[in-house]
């Protein structure tokens, strides 16, 4: 709290007067004027440059260790995305003593993703698995946020991932530069998928808050509040938008992973409550702006 208080005050150009008996807060508050009042006339006044603290003192108590999926599940509730992680390669933890403070998950890369061709040549799946890791989750306990632990997790584990290249696709990277502060390069942004805008507009008309579509609980509550006629209108909006990601929800065979447009429209009309809820969550996912970030081991050049 002391570290974040001085950081925000200096960002806003505000003065803070703090009175405390806890002398161990001095380094995190980084005062420009420090008055130490003892007994009677015992007073010491010291002046320092008005500069923010370099880092929170808690950083000195943190250590990086290898972790497990169990560690991820312990902090998964603090992450905005699904708790499921696919093909984990390595997991690292940030610990303060025995307390689990953060987790980062490195996974095997997907066959394709936007932005990759801007930094790497075309590779076989075997070569991708050997040379590239994907950061799929970074989470810090709510108790320790805003002091730079996300950047610390990435910066200190990138060389430990076991591959010369690391990529990351993140929504939050648009608002927070934690990955770039850790040494990753922002390569490009993927804008919201325009083809789902009609469905998003219909959801807005029906009273949905588009910023909360990632919450399964919120989506279920809102769908349950719709009248039958409104539910039909929502289905019609989905039926007209045959986005491949929507179609995949109704695909029944591996040979045809996205099904046909006609079959998709028919399935939407007969879909149950749970399936529509899944499609609504996908609207939230496809409406997000994502950032592609990349890191290469020092001495190696990207494409």
C-alpha cells in the first residue's frame, strides 16, 4: 500500500502527508521530506530528491521456482480467462516464503496464430514445438498486484522456458505494458472480429453488458432473464453470423471441424440454453483486441 500510494501520488502530482510509527515503510514511501519525531525536542528532518521508489521492498522477498498445474489451479480464480490450460510445457511460481504469489504457464504453441509470420518463417509442427513456447497464463494474487510482479514473472522465466523463442497473445497487454517491461516486443494488434458485430449489437439491445460476456455466471443470469421471443431473436442473430468459431461449436466430425453453414444455422435454431450461453461467451472473446508479443533469446534474430 505504501509503495502504490507514493506511485499514484507522484503520477497525479499530489502531496501526501503520512504519519506512522512503522519506520520500515520509509523505503516504499520514498518521502522527499522525512521528519523523525522522538521524545521532547528530539526531531530530525531530512530532505531527499522527489523521486518515486525504484521498486517495492517486497520484491526482495520473492523467488522464482518451478511449479505444477496444482499451483496454477490455486490462483486460477484470479485470472479472467478459462481455468483450463492446454498442453502446458513449463510452469513457474513466484513465492514469498511459503506463500504462493504468482504463476506463469508456458505451453506448446498452436499450429497457427496471428502475428507469428511477422517474426518467424513457416515451420513444421515439430520445429515449432522445439523452438517456440507460448505464454498462456500470467496471474498474480490480488494481494500483490500493481507492484510489478507480472513483469518480474515474465522477465525472469523467459530464459528458463527451454526454447529460443517465446510468444504471447494477451488482451490486457493493450492496457498494461507488463510484458514489454519484461523484455518482450509488441509486434501487432488484432482488432475485434467485425463479422460478429451484428450479434454484439443484438446483445446490447437485449440489455447485455458486452464487457461482462466473459463471465459464465453473468451470461447465464442474463439469458435466464430473456423472454421467449427475445431468446428467439438472439438465436436468429447467431444463425445469420456463421463465423468459423461459432460453427466449430456444432461440428461433429474431425474431418469437417467447422461444419457447413446450413447445418450451423439449423443447429442454432434447436440449440439449448447451455449452447447459446457458450456462443455468447465467444462473442465476448471475439470482440476483444488482442496483442501479439514476441521474445527471442539474446543473440538470436527473428525472421
